């Protein structure tokens, strides 16, 4: 990471087109600025400026560096602003809009730890059924943060954090499949299944996988409720197809086991924390960091094999309407 003083030197030299003029503006010696820039060029092994004319002009490498410089300066200013805002806060509230299936897992622990550190701050949870509803709430300012799977892109919304979760088999810890490191769909088809119904985002992947292998299977039930899927898996020898994020609490307590499935190695859901592009609420930023920590702890996807173009599409979120499963 570049030194803060060097960041301001580079930014001002680019703005002025001259080390001498930048030195006058910053009230420092021109030799000090020149020495720092030359040192950076030596470290990088490339010139950052074309010095052939009367005005310093950025090289291609210089353009890349100044972009990083300005992004870093903006991020630092934003962080300092949030710190100053936090200093003056005694009480307040943060509203989180989220998909209902996530409410029983990652959220309770995150909220408890956040409240322990911020006892006078109220956390309000708004349960939604679709990703668009969550984005609308954040966009309107009804919620500072949104949490859900595979949100479509919107220019007014910023992704604060995201992590991939690979679809796998979820079973009770006494189940014959619970100790396997990876399963085939054929292994799962030997047991009764609890499937996400046709209104959910994951059902087409499940149907396609079974159809491509010409596998027969029998179901206990079909539902759009992750809560029901979890309870049926705990109480029976059934197999449920979910991501690690969906059963974080149950895995931690030893009530459910998660095993990756080979045929689903190309499918993963991206759990995303989103916020408005407007100036963020300081308390919301603190809660977002807590959610980030919890998500990273909960998410184990196993190897996710996908072509580079598919990876890129997931990284910017597919343009689909997510559900809670």
C-alpha cells in the first residue's frame, strides 16, 4: 500500500502537471516530491510520467497507479468520515432487509455480537421474499443494508461483501451419508428427498442434474421454506439440497451435516450484503463488517469448478429474481 504522503504528492503532481507547482500548492520542497516519485518508479520498474514535454504527462503505468491512488484516497476519506460520525453517536438504529430463510442462521449471532458492542443501537430486521423487494427497500432508504442471494445489478446499489456457497446435501449427523467428503447425486437418490419447490431459484439446477443422469428419486415433500427443509432433515433420513449459509447454526451445533455434491460443483449461490451508493450510515457500516465476518466463517463451498466467463458472471450477480432458497 502506498504511503499516505506519497498519495497526496502523486495526486497533486498529476493535477498541476508539474512537480514545482505541486510543491508550491502542498508547501513542501520540490526535491522531496521528486525523490518520492523516483523511488516509487524504481520500485515498480517503470516510469509513471513522460518528462519529454514542458508538462508532466502520465504514462500507461502512471494511469493505473493514479487510479489506485485516487480510489485509496476516497476510501480513506470515507473511512475517516465514518469514524468521526461514530465518535458522536450514542444511540440510533440500523434496518436490515433480508430473505426470510437467512433469519434463523447467520443473523442472530451477528445481531447479538453487534448489540454487545453497541448496546444503545436498535437493529430492525425486515423479512422479504424476493431480491427485488430487498433492493427496493435499500434504494428507498427503508433499510440501510440488504442481505440475500444473487442480487441483480443496480446503479444505485453497492455490494459491500459477497461470498459463494456451493449447493450440497444436508442431512442429520447420524445419516449414512453424513461422513462422506463428497457425494454423487446417485448416492442421494437412494434416500427420500426434500426438494425446493418450482418457485425457488435452485430448483432448475436440481431438475437438470437429475434429468441429465436419468436418475429416479422419491420425495418426502416439496417446499419453498428453508426452515421446513432443515427440520425435516433433522427429523428423518431425508436428504435436502442447500448451501452452507442456509444451515450455519445447525452445522455449528452439530444438528445437521453438509456434504458437497459432485454434480453441483458448477453451481453456487452468491450471498451478498448490499448498501446504497449514497453516503453510508456509520452504524450500518459497522454492522456490515460484522455480517462479513459471519458470512466468511459460515461459507464453505468446497471446490467450485466453473469456466472463467461463468465465474465473471457470478461475480457481478446474475440478472435473476432470487428467492429464499
